[in-house]
């Protein structure tokens, strides 16, 4: 069986940054790119908030640059998915793409996936007026009317954030009551730019790829009545799901599935296993913070190896 010092599970800003640092520390990392090579940024069109790109950069292009940098320093990239891991004892076992690897350390950078409504028009217009990240894309909707789908704290946060640049924000929610905390609801209700479409489920997003979103069709969850709401963009804020099913029962995680790490580090509940990026971050979920924790994970792994496995 192949022996490696560092195996990284997942690409994206966290995985690739971990690879860059580990490779430069001469740890010869192996990285599995995962189901969505490059991560969530590959479905993002323009990235305008990553430092060093004053004119902005396309998400997929930025991930190609990250990948090229990781490869330049000797990262071995396996394009494929890890199907199982055994973290009970060291060396750890990582299995994927017909290969079984032994690893002294494992860095988990499997990311998270936004939950979607799962309607065809939403998929068609994703990146063309439909977004799952207000902090990433809100800027593109300056002075437009937009909608936010959801009823939790995320939806309220996104709606409030969008009022800073949008002329009107309509919160669309399937029920009349919210999962969001009282303080967030009060804050949103007090904002004159926020309108409410309650007991409404989105059945179709109206628009074309070229011209973007022009409205949504909703169905009243009580009466069944169909109505159309004109708007220039739609934000889906029904939550994110960390891609951590692979580690259930092996690593400590919160009730949603985010991996728990020791504060101020990337150490998980198993010495020698580190977590970076959105798989361990329910709070910030940005490319730049993911890259930062990728760097931390590589440094944590390098110190773990050089100290002979002392946590």
C-alpha cells in the first residue's frame, strides 16, 4: 500500500492552499479533488472579493490558478472521490479511485453545498440572477429589487445585508412563522426595505440566461393560489450542508454535520486529522477564510509530523 505523509480530501481554496503549503514543506501531499473539483467557486461566476484580483476573476479560473500553484510545488492530484476512510488508528487509510493510501496525516477540505429548491428554472438561472450567497453576489444587484427564500437566521442575515445595496428585498417563506431567532426577525421587520411574502413556495424562477431574472412565480401554501412577484434577482437561503457524511461516527461534529475543531487550530477529535474550509465553518464560508484555514491545516500537519505525532 502507498504510504504518504499528507493526504488531502477535497479541492477548493482550503484543499489547494493546504496542498501549496504542505508541498512547500516537502511533505509531498496527495490531493483527491472530489465530486466538484475546485469546490463551490466553480459554480460562481465573478469573484470580486478575493484580495489580489482588483478587476475580479471568474471562480473556475481562480481555482485553475490555485490548482496550478499546488501542482507546481509537487502536489499529486487524483481527480476523483474518496469513498471511505479509516481513522481509528495511524497510519490512516484513505480509499478512492481504485487506490488505497496510508496516510500519516489527513486534511479534510470537503467543503459544503448550498441547499437548493431543486426546480429546473433555478438550476438554469444559477449564476445568472439566482445565487446562494448574498455576501458573494449581492454587489451585482445594486439598486435592484431582489428576493430571498428562507425563514432561518441565514435568510434574515442575507436579507438585511442585501438592503445595503438593493432597492427592495422580499423575503419569501413557505410558512408564516420563522425558524430565525427573535432578534433577527425583529431586525428584519424593522427594516423599511424588506417586504414579506409569507405562506409562499417558489414554483418557478422567471427569466433567461442572457437577461437574468425578471421575477418568480409562487404558490400560496394555504390557498394554492399562484402569483407572480417581479424582481431582478433571487437568493436561496435555506441553509448549507457540510459534505462530511464520509466521517460520521469517526470524527466529532455538530448536529448539522460541521466538523468540530479545537478553537484557534484545525485539529479535529482525532490527532493527526485536520479540517479546513467550509466543512468545519458554519459562520464565515468565504473563499479567503477557507484558504486561511487550509494554510493552518498544512502547518498543523507539518508540526504534527515533525513532533512525531504529538498532538
